[in-house]
C-alpha cells in the first residue's frame, strides 16, 4: 500500500484524501491543517490522523477539542508521497521541507511550473512523472484542456488551438472572492496563463487562450476552436471524445443547458459533494467547419484535478502504467 500524506485539507485536499482512501492500493497516512476549523473536525470524523501544519498554532487544536498526531514533519516522514494541497505559493515554500525528508511531493496548478520536475496530466504525459521527486498537477482549466486536446492531437493532429475561458469568480465557499456584479477580462493581456500552462504538457502546441471572470461560483466554461490537420466529420469526432473516460459527453436528451442543471445532475447521480471529475462537454456543440473543430465544455474547478492527483501518486511510485492507473482510479471513484 502506498502511504499518502495530504498537506492542506481544504477544497482540493479533502477531496484528494477521500479519493486516496477509496483506492485499493493506497492509504491516507494523515492530513495536515493550519487551524482547527470545521474541516479539521470532519477530517477526524472521517478517521484521518490530523497533523498541525503551523508550529505556533499547534496548541489551538487541543484547545478546540481536536486530537492531533503531531507536526506536519512527522506526516511527511511517515509518507511515501505527499500531496501538497496548500494555497498557491505555499507549496513552493514547502518544497525544501519535502526534499529534506526525501519524500516525493505532488503540487497543485496554482504553483509555478518551476516548482516541479514535471507538470502532469494523466491522459497526456503519465510516463513523464515516473520516479520524479516533484510533480505538479496542472490547474483545473489546464487539466480540462489537456484531456480534450490529447485525443484530438492523437487522432487528427492539431495545427492551432484557440480557447476562451469563462471563469467562475470563486468557489462556493470563498466569500471574499468576486466580482459581484461585473465581467472582467482576466487578464486583459493575451494570452491568459492557461495557454503557456498547456505548453508545459504539450511543449510544441500552438495555443492561444483568453480569460474572463464572471460573478458565478459553480464551474468554468470553455469555448474551444481547434484547427485540425485533418477534416473528420463531427460524428466521428464526437465518437472519439465519447470514448474518453474523463470526458462526459452530454446528450441533448438530458436537457442540461448550463452549469446550474449540470451541478444538479451531479447531485442526483449521488456524486460526493456534487463533484464532476470529468470534462462536461455538450455533444450537440461538437461542430466541424472544414478542419475547424468547435465545442463547449464545463469544468468543475473543485474536483477535476482530484483523479489526476491519484494517478500522479502511482506515476511517482511506478506501480502502474497510464491505462492501468486511470482505470483503477476511475473504478474506485465511480467515473
């Protein structure tokens, strides 16, 4: 069993912990928190050993009646791999700590690519993370783009990618995020950071991305145009995408016309926390105009990187190839 420590038990960390616990070949060594909030309480109720991430706040946990197992360095030392799910920038600060314990670490997409030996997407470059000490799972949007572009690139070749990303202002629990009543180019300059981030997965890909931020919390939306090297018909492309395990092709019969009904669909399916681990791509939006492919896809920012973190653990451990790991992760999560 691979012992996985999770440093940071917030939006991503708590989902990764549950996903790791569901795997047949992994166990959660423990989770680390900075403060004794409701997530720390829930971590203990789920049976996870809880470690303190900040030394001078350690006494806050027993004062709040929450049992801890020790400082985060003990967790790092006791783990085969650590998933760093701390806020952006903190992972880079933690890198030397993981190196000091000789414990491989997985970082999130909010960190600069330079924090890791390789940026990772299970569908696109699983093998690149084999035996790496520091692996960065790319951001939710880059994960969604990579999952879509990998099969298109393999089947038809790609000449040029143009993507417009309509991004939620914040997660549902982020009460300090905005905008409240505005639509913001984010950034105003072009390209947005997403295109260069995709290039950490596909270095030679010609891609331009534009971003805007809107007053919504549920999901991101991508408007995609890809000029292919071949000119398949839309039905053929739709079939290729339907065959991808982490692309949920939404049929017209579902009557899902936006991210609100899509999240309701996830809840009706019984998904934990209403999570959507897959790209949610509207089948009827798949259009070919000559060699130009078009589609709309929605990305659940809180959860689509979760299976990627699980696969990154196996890539580092060298216990499976891409197909084996993806299949095991999917089966355990119910994808």
